[in-house]
C-alpha cells in the first residue's frame, strides 16, 4: 500500500530536498505544473491535440504558483488561456511570484480582488468559464468544444474556510453539478480547494449564508509524490485522483560539506 503523507510531512520532504541541494523550489513548481498538464492530457485525450481553452484560478500561495505554470505550459501549446488571480502579487511566495511574472510577461491576468473578490471580477470569471446559463432556458447539452477549468486556489496548507469568493464558488458548483449541460473539465491541483488535507473533510464556513459553497468538486485531482489522507477519502467518493512524480528522492541526501 502506498504510504499516505500528511501536509506537514510533504512540506518537510520538499524542504529537506531543497536544503540538500537536490532540487530548487522553482524546479519543484515547474515539475508540478508539468505533472498536471500531463495528467490532463492522459485523462482527456481529446485535449491532447489542437488548441483548446483553459480558465485557471490561481490562489495566494504556492498552489497558485503551480497554476501559473500550468497556464504558461498550456499557452505554449497554443491554447487560449485566461487566468484569474485571488491574492496580492507582492505577497506571493518567491517561486509563485516568479511564475506569475513569467506568465504575465506575455499574457494578462485578471485580479479577482483580495480578501474579498469583487462582483465584477467574479462575473468575468463566470462568463469565461461559461457558467452563466439559465438551466431552465438551456436544457440541452452544450455542443461547444470542451475546455478546461483549473482549480489552483488552495493546496495542502488550507486550514480555514474559503471566504470572499461566494459567487465564484457557486459558479464552480454549477459546473460540477450539471456536467451534462457543459463541456468543462475541472482539474484541481494537489487538493480540491476547500478540503482539509489531513482529515479529508470539507472545511465548512462559519457563515454559511454568506459562503454557502465551501469546496470545489473536480473531475480530476492531481497530487504529487504520494497521496495524502484527503485523497484516500476522495477516492471513496468517486473523485479521480492521479499521483505524479516530481523527482523528490525517497530518502533525502544530506548536504555535502563545503570543500576546504
């Protein structure tokens, strides 16, 4: 049986590998992005050829940094990519900021606002993701080409309820609840946003009337190196979970002493 790693164990393993000199944080983020794209194309071969569309939600931490890598890699394949950023650029971790800037050098990024996303930005997301339909008025299946929605909002470190994104979360819920009325493929990076990595439970809001949708329910979850407790639980709920290797050593070597 594959060992399950807690969030703290995974962070410790990554940090030890970085401190050993075996890999850099930037390299790990790049490998994670490559792993997500590979998993998407393996899961949905119809997306592997030609240019498609993607809407990428990037959050305020390293999970968002992975999302910027995914966005850049898809754009390099010729895809039309729209990125929505929930966070503050100047407060991003170093590696995430680097990948924000790499993507922003050639493409626009829509700021959602932080910590409360603006109504206008959330409406722009809804329009981009095609989740503005009135179900009663549009009962037929959408025959438009399939496209991808990437959840890179929050990763393994989330410990609080998602707030400030009520409209956006409801739009994401629409996409997952009515799959026959759209051609969107939802993929979550590492953990579906809103789930606790170690318990596998949804982190419910203290203000459910203001934030009624607490988590994102994706078609595919791509995690790295090893599954976490949340992934074991998600698999029992029919989530598709894929684990991608990002080159972390099984046992992390110690740093070599400096030469005399």
